[in-house]
């Protein structure tokens, strides 16, 4: 315990918070720190110590509270006060010109200023501040309703928890983009590769994955960033121009991109677009275009908006970046279903921020159609999220030494027969014992969307197969510590132990995951859920007839036939028996069995509940497959009204949404178990 009294502690805590917030702002927002890391750490340590001694002085806005526990309201629906619109796109300079012409025509010759901004390639979010305090952050969702991601957003150090402002607007919503820098993206992928986890395709996907984390500690380690660029709603304040709004946002402590420029002519707007198109690689984060906005808010109001996007703004999208490089070789890999996929091995080139050394060529026909030969100089491109692709050869660079690609007649891995069925583009190895298929099948089984066995990445699977410690997926559940240690020498004790616990934990995965993990042809994650809901056990699914399967709306004849063939294989039956014997969960959880009544339904809670706490009620709804939302609309399926329910109950009655009392809900949910 520190030798100071409550009053002194309170004063010092407040002073420390102001100082730490100030340094956070200098470091994360202005990129101009005033103190060394160790001086900063010392301040945080002192604050933590004081807060530990005086826990009732801890507040939500304290800089020590940025990384919390998983909150009760994570991902609950949040209704935006005003809709989050999207932007119209210009895919060429001509589109851009048309936009600028239309705007000046509609404003019939008035003087128009534009604000040019970088188009951040991240995820749109909306932040709500009440009395100057950050109370809620949400994803864009469908523009009307998003998901609550407050806890994850709080981990972004440049996001102010408390605003630097004296006459605070009572409520306001600001909009911006959460993104990940190129450096952090590379670091995260490096760490994931070392842990044999699947890699993120680009910073945007990594940022999306990070915001979707249940545990804010994981989000915190990702080091997300944010820029704000619009107001959603504000009370008690008005502005003349978009530039004034940005100035206001910057002034109260929000990070606003410093590259934003106000321009007075169309020509200057073009220049801004072309300059950044050239220089985008030099930025520490990815952008996918430029956003141009009419500056004057009165002009904006007169131009109005369509249902989707404002008519006073446009996003100029950069053309897909292209480079030329050499095709050193074309190699063929064999996937889980025996599909032979040709891939171009390239002389590495930098493209949209990443080094590209491979590009899929899809199949034989595609190679012929584009006439790509080994030794060709080719144009490669990457547009947005898309995996790099070979666009075309540069025929003028040929010198006659290029070789035509010929699809192998036998499997390059097992030497088995390769078949290409009539009307199909894909050639397949038809040997189900092909090691490449077994390998890919086991990797799929342990992958994130399937049984999610951490540590069972491609190189571990390869070692276990080579050492003959496993032959198929069922063997995973019979592995012993000694097996792994002896047969896979590069495994340390700890890694072996972790792998065994991860395998053990996977026994409890929901039925749909197991069905997906089995790798039945054409059965993806979504179809697996449909099958799990309908048949409720592996046994039930195995016993299903062709007609029963084909009758399901989302299934159809191809999948139905594939399921039947899968279960008619003796080897598959044997593997499933061994999985059952090993103790895997093979039936749907109780809730799933009876919950169809509440599954996928949207609930709103209102009034005071007397038997359940709000948290318990929400958990119950989620366990039954329902969603909890905060506002009543036509899309609400049930309103649960406790004591003294007010406006929401009235709204429910108006919209004829069924209303349940707390007791009725408890009774119905009990029947659902
Ligand atoms: S303005 C009413 N400005 O692009 C218009 N959007 O394609 C609101 N984005 O949903 C958007 N950088 O997530 C605006 N400087 C910028 C932006 C930007 C990135 C995103 C935003 C929006 C999407 C539309």
C-alpha cells in the first residue's frame, strides 16, 4: 500500500491519466512522442499501482482499462442513429470526370471546393460518444444495424476514450476506418506461419479477423489503427464545411489523416488521384483509392443521396496493379479431392505491397486459353482481395525456348491414374489412398473452420505421416505422447503436450464442424450446418436416403450423391467407428435438437426482469441460436417484456411483434431443451 491518502491518490490518478492520455495522443495520433518508452511505462506502472490500491477509483476511461475481459455485449446488434452509407465508385478517370461534371452541372456553375482523402482499405466503424465519453463502437453491418465491438475498439490506443473538449455535445456518432499497417500485417503473418496457423491474405482481412475476436487481448496484440473522416450524428453543433468537421474531429483528439487536402478545382482533384496512385506503395498502410467529397455542407445537402450512397462524393478506385515477371516453371499440386492444380512458379515480384512468387493457373484449359508457356514473361495482377493471377503472356518477349505445359497423365505424387471427366475442367487423381489427398484431408480436418486443432498445421501433419505415427484422421485420437516424441523428433515436450490437448479438446466440437471436417466432396461449412440441423447425428446422416438428402432445399442431387458415396465406402465407415470409439461428440448438442423455435430469431429485451438477469437472458437466447438486438423493428421476432416496460413494448405492439413475459420465455426456452 502506498503511503498516501484517498484524496491524494485521487488527485494523482487524475493527473496521471491526463499525462498518459496526452502521451498516447502524441505517440499514436501525432506520431511525435515527447517521452521515452521507459518513462511512459513508468507512468503506467504508477497508475496501475494506485488503481490496485484504490480500486473504487478505477473508471472505464482510464488508460489502464483499454484491454478488458470478454464483455457480455460483444457482437450484440447496434442500430446506427443515421444510416452508414457506402460510396459510388469511379473505375477510371473518365468515370471521375463524369462525376465532377455532373456535380458542377447540378450546382449550376457555383464555385465548388472538394476535399480529397485517401481511401483506407480497412473496415468502416461507427463510434458513439456520450457526454464526451466513448460508450459504444459498432461495425457497419448492413448500414442500418451493425455489431457491438466496443471492447475491441478500446484496444486502439489512438482512439480517445474521453474527448478533449469543454462544451461537449451530449451525444454524437463519428465514422471512420479501422485498418492494420503493412508492418503489423507482416509481423502477424510471420508469427502465424511460425505457429502453423493459416495466413491472412492482406491487411484488410487481418483487420477484419482482429475485430471479430471474442477476446480483446488478442485484438490488442494485433495493433489496429483508426482514422476518422465523417460525422454520423451530432447534437448541439453545426458546421459549414466538411473541412470544418475534420478540423473539429482533429481538435477534440481524434486521429484524422494528415494527407487530406482541400482543392479548388477539378484539375487539382485529378492530380491528387494520380499522385497517390503513383506513390501509394510508400504509405505505411494500404489504400485502394481516393475519396473525393464536396466540401460545402449546404451543397452536399442539395446534391442529396441515393439509397446506397451520397451524390456529393465518389471513390476513385485505383486500377489493379500489374507487373511483368518470368514463369520459371509450372508445377502441379494434388488437393484433398485429388484435383490437380497447375501453379506458376514466378520470379518473385512486389505487387500491391506483397512479394508474389506463385500464382494459380486454375486448370489445363485456362493455361491453353491464355497460352501461357514455361519460360514466358507474363503480366501478373492483384486487384483488392484477389489472389494474384497471371493475366497474359508478353508474346513479343518469346525467343523460342519456351515450353508448352502438358498436364501429367499420372498423379505426380502417387503415380495413380489421372482422370478428367467429360464436361469437367478439373483433372483428378482417382486413387483415394493417394498420400497427397490423405495429407490435404488431414490438414483440412484440423483447420480453423473444421475441428480447429491448434498446432496441427501442414508441416506437423507431414512429419506425423512420414513417421507413420498416423495414417488417417482417426489415428490422431489414438496418438500417445511417446509416439509423438519418438517419431517426430523436432517436437519439444511442450509442443507435443499442447498438440495432444488440442486434439482432445476437438472431440467436443459441434456436429456441423465434424461433418465439414470429414471432407465429404461438395460439403462446405454451410452445407454441413444444414445437414447437422436436419439429421442431428453422424449416424442419422449416414442412414439418410438419396431422396431425403436431395429434398433439402440447400442440398440438391450432386451433394446428395456425394454424401451417399462417402458413407458407402468401407474405409470411411471404419474411420467413423474409430472416431466414435475415441469419444468424439457425434450428435447435435441438446439445444440444437429442440431449438428450432428460437434458432435464427431476433429478440429485444425490455423492462426489468425479475427471475433472470439481463445477461442470463441474453445467454439463454444465444444458446438457443437467437440474436439479441437493442431496438424493435419489423425484423424483430420476439420482445421479452419485464416489469415497467415502456417505449419498446409500445413499439412492439404497434408493429404486432409477439411479446413474451419473462415467465413465458422461461417456460418456452425450457421446452426447447
Ligand atoms: S466516406 C457517406 N472517406 O470506403 C460516405 N469512406 O466504399 C461515408 N472509406 O464505407 C464514407 N476511406 O468504410 C469515406 N476517406 C474515406 C474513406 C472511406 C475508406 C471506406 C468506408 C466506406 C467505404 C465505401
